[in-house]
C-alpha cells in the first residue's frame, strides 16, 4: 500500500472523505498529537486501526466530532455537568466520557458501554471530520507503545505502507494527548492527565475534581492500561535532587561505556557542562510540546535518556504521566 502525505486542500479533504467512507484509515493532525481515523459507525473500518497499530482490542478509542451539536447523535444522558464541560472546554484538548448510543461501533468502545467524545480545536481536524460527515474514532497515529506522533513524518515512520493517507497539518501545538474526564454524581474524575488540568476544571465548573485510576476490567480511557510512549533506548526519570542525581546517573553510564543524553529544564542547562543535553524547555508546557519528538530524535543515537522532572507550569501532571510511562516506571 502506498502512503501519501498531502497538505490540507479541497482535493486532499475529498480524498480523505472517499477513503473514510470506503472503510479506510486516514491520519490527521489535532492540537494534541496526530490521530489515526476511521468511520466510528463501521466495525470493519475500526478493526483496521487495531491491525495497523498493533493495538490490543480491549483498549478503547476516542470519538472525534467536528460540531458540538453532533454529540447528542452518539451518546445518552448528557447531564448538566457534561454541558458545563462542553461549554467551557470544547473545542479543545479534552475527551469527555458518556454512555454510548447504540449506533456506535462496539469495537471502538472495546466492548464497553461508554465512549469518550472529543472535538479538536485544530481547524484542519475539524475540516477533515466535517468533510467526512461521520464520527471519526481515532487513537494516536503511531505503532502501539511508541511515542505519539507530533508531525506527519512521525506517522510515516510508523505507518508507511499500512495506511493510504496522512494529512500534513504541520507540528502539533500541545504535544501530548487530551485530558480524559468522567462525570459521576456531579464529581469530575480525571482518568488521563493532559493540558486541561484539575485547577482549570475546578475554576470553570465550580465542582469537585479528583484524579482516578481507571482500574475497571474494561478501561474507559485509552492510555491507562498498557505500556505507552516507549523510546527504543532505555529511559530513566529523575525527580529527587535532580541535578546531582542526573549527573551521577550520566557519569556512571559513561563509565560503563554507554552513551546517555540528558533531557533537562532550561534553568539547569549550565549545570551539566559538556555532557550530551537536550533542553526540553523552561516549563512543563514547553516540555510536553517537545517530549515525543525528542524521544524519537534521541532513541537511535543514545543508549539511555535521563529525563528531569518538571515541577513548574500548568501541565506538570500530564507531562509526568507520559514520562513515567515512557521510562517504564524507572524513577530516581
């Protein structure tokens, strides 16, 4: 299968619509990461996502819509709290869990009775979805367990020959996946951290917001059950006594004939001298934007990534979640 990378245009969107309508897959940009889209009303189309990614079929997908009014077509029981979340955060980097309507693919929902709905604020994503005039279910457009794609080349590296079209909308803005929330008894539970954090949700809704580990037998949110975001080389995260422990780890690896690299905060750059360094940014927003791209750049050239913990900015929780999964829980 030949994989095309095309810039957004009327011709590109018409081709994308044709492919989606015929049960094929299309990769497209959002503000978070690139998504791998299929017709959410067609089981056979959705199954192709799991095959292309090598993704377990008990890992649910997020439903992407292009208009707020489309939500009611695919869900049941839209509560007042749901409406508050929709009003304040859609379109945007949030996925809200609802009871699903009967017309949605059971495959997309991993056999569960709920669905996460998202309306991207990325204009290319909106245009693609609205051209198709179908709900688009989409996980990240990468091989399962790999760092998520933040540009079209990342998608091509993982899925070349497996899908027919990648819509190239440039580099994504946020860099990590959407916040996933669930509403129970007027309490908002965060199932996956992202750009929209607990404080933002509390301020907008005036409701209680809590973190919740999704430990149900059937997970309701992607990114909560399996290993994710793994680079090809080892990775260690440093959270305590950051500079001293990072230097110690680095020097010990060099003494063992390894080639490490440090992912650091801009404020700590000078402390590392002439060691191999990549500055993730000055805060958690910068680091989230850069993380997946830098993982892919470093993985083939170094034996180990030593990544600093970021404690500043609005995306601390989302960044920590991705880093700890990418490092398989190895933390100092």
